C-alpha cells in the first residue's frame, strides 16, 4: 500500500517534470532535428545538469546514490511525462540502457561495484552500455545462441567475442558484457556477466551501425572483445548465473521502455488534436470530419489501453512478482500502439507531418524499432501463447 501523501508527491513531481520538459528539453529537440545525428555528450551533460539543478535527475536510481528512488508505479507516471520529449529520458537520466543497468546493478552488484560503477551513473557523471546482442549466428532474440566466451587463465577472466548493435557504446565509461563460461570451482557452466571498463585494451568499438533511429546517446555500435582480461571482481553477481540476472533486468526494462514511448505517443496525439481543431478543409474543421474523428478516437483508445497494461504490470513488480507475462503483454501491445498513434498523427498533419518543420517524422522513425528492441513482437507472442497453453493445461489437470 502506498504511504500517505505518496499520490500527492507523485502528482507534484509529475507537474515539475512536465514543466521542465516543456521549458528546457523540447527546445533542444530542434538541435537533434537539425543535426540528424545522435545526441552529443555536450547536450547530454547540459540537459542533465539542468535536471539535477531542478532536483529531477535519476527518478529510477536508488536514493543511496543520489536518485529519487521511485517505485515502479510512480515511474509509470514520471517516465511517461519525461517521454513527452524524445530527449526527456536522456535529460532526466532514465533512458536506456543506463536506466536498466541502474536497476540491475542495484539488485546484483556488490557494495564495492555499486560505489565504483553505479554511483557515478546515477549522478549522471558517466554513461554505460549492455553488451548482449551478437551478429548472426550469435545471440539475438534467442539468448541461448550466445557465442562470446570467457575463460579463466589462473588470475583473470579472458573474454573473446563480438557484440553487435550495442546501444550507447561510444562514450560509455563501462559495459556489462554477457559471455559463456565453463564450470568454475563449484559454480556451473553457463553465462556470466562481466563489468568491463572502457579503457580496457581488449575491448574496442569496431564501428557505428547506421540505424533508423538516432535518439540514443552513443549510437549503436559493433564492439569487439579480443583477449579482454578482467579481474575476478569484475564478475557481476555469480559465475554461470548471467541468464538469471538478465531476467532481473529485462522485465522492468521492458516496462520503462513502454512508459517512455507512451509519453512520446501522447505528445503526438496532442499535436494531432491541435491540428484537427485548427485546420480547415472541405468547409469544416478536420476535427469535424468522420475519418479524422476515427483516428483521434483510436489514438485515445490505444493510449488508455497502454496506460492500463503498464499500470497493472507495474503494480505486480512493486509487489515483488516477476510479472514476466504481464510485462511481455504490455511491451508487445504498447510497442505497436505507439507506432499506430504516431503514424495517425503524421497522417492528420499531411505533408506537414512528413516534413522536418515538425518533429513527427523523427518520432515515427524513433518508435518503429521499439517493436524489435527488448524482444521482437513475434518472440513475445510466442512466449505469451506458450504461457496461455500451459496455464490452460494446468487448469484442466487440476479438475
């Protein structure tokens, strides 16, 4: 149960974030739109300093290290407000992959690792990345295909492999690298997470990968680990438990992605509503034309359904549940709903929506990859269907 005054405090914080995004962050989108490139480090630092000065930095980060320490239900409100601008999550330091890494480090890292890696991340002093995905035939939607390996050579772990499409890698101070490991002492063979500093000579960025979206600081990169030596204290958690720790990160990260993108969808709908109310054609306002009304109504339905799915999944996570099924359903629906909402907003604006006079065309490019990130929609549907079949079989067997 929420503490007395919790709802009022969240509402107040939401108002402050909304004002900050409109006054400080949305104007910065013009820089991104004009450059056609990912946010620069200078832009990130400038926006995050403004957020820190306003007392809004790192809403999901633990209080111990300077974050606001919001529970998942409050995050659903605040991250949507931050997501009203494409740069809002970056400004508040709650964007991927840093936000997911904060959660994972808070749950799994040792006190020493938290002080060295998590604390500067929460304070916005550094960025990080999560090196899991690999080029074919390596790990992608199927993590069991992991090919990057790490072996123990007596005094250090040696990592070898190539990671692909690693968001934020360029300029990240450190990476969490997933590698396959053999049995080690009494710890089983499996996958292990390693903390690798950017200055490690065995880790290098091979290239930037051109992509449909440009909204992530540091872009998307191919990263090579070649004889990358790390000490025993670089192991995050325990050897052989990497896949289990990935689940600690995945469910909340799926949901925070939904929260952020829903904010951008709401912004697109607001723009569509304004356009429909102001623009006249065929002797009436667009808002009075039946086909436009249907698009606006469908947007409202998608927004309401998305908020409900996010809220229900968030409540389960706050109760300590894994909520794997609920976050999977929310991620699949919201990813597609957001795309529909932005697309309809573009259509309502006509050529203006396609032009760079408005940010809608940029939004359209940015939200499309969400149906791939954090698990493709098809993979989630496979998982959702399997769970449904198992649940029904269990119900039949119990009768």
